[in-house]
C-alpha cells in the first residue's frame, strides 16, 4: 500500500526528472518556501511528490487519500491553467501551484 | 414584497426638505436591489447631460432585500451618481453597518439632490430627517468624522463621511463608512459638491422576511460553507495573495504599465506582508469570511497601520515602482484618511511619474515631481492631491483630464477607460478581461467585469474566437450585476456550487416571491442593460469602448495579440451577444424582450428634456 491508497495504478508512472514547482499564496505559506524541487512525469506524480516533500500541504492543499489537489487549487503548466492529472511534464516545464480563486 | 419597505427617502439639500416616495414592487422583481436599484433610481432622477458636480446630480444610496437578514456578506450599500471622474455611471458598493441602519429606517434607498448652503450633516433617524451644521467637522478624516458624530449623537448612529479630498472636489474622492470605501468613480466628490460632509443614520424597524425559519437554516448553511476551501485564499492571505502570482504570470502592472512584472514584487507580496507586517484580520458587517487583513509598518519610522487589498498594493506599489512595503502601507493609510480611491490615486501618480521620466512639463519645479521608486515623492504627492495643492491640483482631476490639460503626448500613457483607471490586471495577456474592461459601463473595472476568471482558467485559451470571449465577458458582467444587486460578496462565489440557483433559493426565502436561477440571470442582463442605458442617455458613444493605446498594437487582428483590430472584433461580438446595434446602442425591441421597456418608457432620450419625474407608483 502506497502513501496514497486512492491513487490509481495508472497514475504511478515512472518519474523522469526534477521539476521546480512554484507555490503561491496558502501553499507557499504552508511550505515555507516559494519553490520546491520535486520529481514526476505527470501532474499527478508531481502532486504526490510535493506532498511527500511538504507534508504541511496534506489536508489543506493536497488530499491525503488521493495525493491530488483539493478543491480550490489548480496547477498552471506552462501558463495554462489545468487540473488534468495526466498532463505530461517536461524537464523544462514551468509548474505553478495556485488558488483557483484568481483575482480579487 | 417581503424583505423590502417599498419606499425611498428623497432629500433636497438646497431647500432643506425631504419626503418619502414609493418604489414599485416590480422594480425589486426586475432589478433585485443594491446596484440594480441604485442604477434605476439614478436613471430616473438624473437629468441627461447634467454636470456631475452640480446640485442636480443625484447621489443615491440603496440597500437590497438581503440587507439585515443575517445572510453572510449581504450587508452592502450601493452608491450611485453620475461620475465626476468619467461622466458616465458611477456605481460603488461597500460593506458596512450603515446599510443595515439605512434599511432599518424603513426606507430601501436614499436619494440626495441639491446643495446645502453650508457644510452639513444629514441625519436620518427612522423617518425623521434633520440637517445640522457641520462646519466643525470640516477638515477631519472620515474616521474622525464618524467618531465625532457618534460621540455627539450616540453610538446607535452609523455614519458615512467624506474626507478632505471630497471637500476639495478631488474627482475620485470616496465615501467612507465603517472604514470601508465606496471608492471608485468619485461619489465622495459628488457628496462634497453638495456641501454634505456626513450622513448619520439610525433605524429601528426591520423588513420582515417571508420564511424566517427557512432563511435562518439556509443562512447558517451558507455561513458554514463560507469558511471552506473556496474562500481560504481570502481568509488566510487576503487579496494581496494575487501580487506574487500576477508578477510570475507577467500580468502585474508595473511602472505605469510599462512592464508586467516587477523586480520588487517579492518584497511587497502578500506572503511577505503576512509574515512580516500582519497585525490582525477582520470581517465586514455581517460577514463570516473575514478577508480584511491589516498590516503595520516595521521600519522604525512613524508607526502606521492599514488595511491592504491587492488593488491598493499594486496601485501604490508596483505601478509606481515602489518596493518598500512600509511606504505602500503609509500611502494606503493616507488614501483612506484623505478619502480617495487608491487605484486612481496610484495610477494618476504613475502617469505623472512617467511624465517626469520623459521630461514632460507639468508646471511645477522638477524637485516636486514624483518619481518611480521614490517613496517620499509618492507620499508627498498623495497629500498634495488630497488638498489640491501644487501638482496635486492637476492630479486631482484623474489621469484622463490631467493628460488632456498637459498634452505633449501624455494622453497615450494615461491608463484609463472612460476616465476610470485600470485595475491591477495587465489586459495584454488577459484578453477576456481586456474586452470586459473596454466595454465596462463604469470604465475599467475588475469588480463589474470579473472576466479575468475566464482568463485564469482552462475554459478558453489564447486562440479562442471573439464570440466565445464576448459571451464569457457578458456572462461575467451579468453575474457581477446579480451579486452586486442581491447584495452578496463576490468572494462567496466560490463557496456556492450553483451561484444562481442557491442565490435564487435565498431570494425566495427572503422575498416570498418564487425565484429561479434563470430569473436571476435575466435580472443580471437587465441590470447590465440598464447601466448602459444611463450612459447612452448621458452621451456615451462607441468610441469610448476601447483600451489605452499602450496596451494595443496596431497590427492585424490575431487572437494571440491584443491588437486594435482584434479588440474591435471582440467589441463587435460583444454587442452581438448582447443583442445591441453595431454602434452599441440598445434597440427598443431588445428592451422589450428583456423586460426593461416598461420600466424606462417615460425617461427621455439624450438632451430632449430634463427629467424631474418622481419614481412611478
């Protein structure tokens, strides 16, 4: 049993590279840093990896059961807002984790 | 209708008279309340072509059926007048206990016209209206004014007041109540032009709701949900959280929109402010969200504490090249104390900073010019604006008028739409918002067009066609109109699964009138059209639905660049989605279709007659 029992096997693809995920707002404050280096080939994997590196995100930003983002948060992958778990990550990808509540 | 009193209080400051007039139930049915009601009363009471700072320009305060019901965030006061800043509709909304107090007087709205012969305090105590000399209040900031009035009259009174800027006719002066501002479009200048320093209100009669038990249960549920993930950003960091993210996305207006990112962003980010400057947080009147974060200076200078929202932070920070949070806090505190809109203040000063950078003559010694990144000059210029002294007298006109006076090409870097300065979103990368800002009835406003939500999502991409963006912009505008009229805080929108459906259910419980989600959608469309009607009546033309030259390229339209042809194409599409003519006017048949024609039938078109018609019975 892995750290996230609810995670589908299909999402447990091999990791490929280190990616710096940039955190904004609540995720940044919880993690205590703006930038976290994690590994993953998809956004789902990045999310799982992020939770392992920053356990403070669990329960507040990342669902402890699925390893995926809780409602209210989204990734921005190369300037595109997405919650597609299977979105592939390239070594050069820019990945941001932000609140879905954009703006004022 | 439950939740309303069905009448307004009309006050004429010139004659010192007042009277009650009925508000037909159909007005609430079709336009809900709040901004919808205020816009309607403004359209009815404001003559075409009126000079905004003349006695004839009505100053309207309106509540809604939700005010005072215990629905979280709903205690909001709508303020409307013809804007002295833009010449089109000026509508503002602020949360305060004054909204509850006004509703408890037994009136749903207050319409003030005329000009008092001397500085005046208007007192509304239930249905008793008195006028008191306010000479001793002149020169006081809004908070001190409210304290003095309540000290004299009792803590049961709630107070709206202007600061020195309103007294001096600064065109973007605000009306302050409970520390919150009806900030944009210059309602404070209208109030000042009427010699009205403050309004004190006390009431003792609520408006019964249709289903008190059902409403209490629903309101409790909404209050619980207001504390969920959908509002976490606001509760835990506040809107200041936007700044670092916007900087990273390249949409943080910097140095008068000369750039979209700022080297000092981290220093003034919401996260840094929270860690290094935060004191506490508060909620508005009857609000469970509690988004209002307060901060304190930490530099050893004069201690200052202020509330900071993202818009204040960007306007007095990155837009002016200021990376010192202590300066931004002092500037924000002074804007509040003087009673001026921080966005326009920062944007107009940023315009002057660029003038100084380019060597444009502004009629004052070089040493008196504000400079990008120079905190001392920013603070000095804010003071000058509030008192209309030196360069401040020019800048008190706002960037559109100031640039027209100065000329020398400076109009091209005056960053406004219809005279209202752009909020803290660079439209070059946010194209749905760009359209929303261009067509906005009160000018460039993110609160009346939350179209940025579409840009900050995966719903559209940069190549999306004009009609898709037009539809999204119109929908966002109508949704904002519904929230502003109900009156619910926009921060609740993420706590609601079905915004229109759940709001309609609340509306039914309050008013007793069965209301559907589609009823609210239609009301939103109606209110957006109503505001446009006001502008048309005041002489609006299509040429005003555009953006500053700086953010537009002149090349052929392409959905990946914000070019002038592309913006024009989006505006065309927006008019089409709205059912308007190509020149942006509203066909009579459309007014009929959306249920506005009978409400506005007897209001005269532009320039044909000065309307003095009372509100219809």
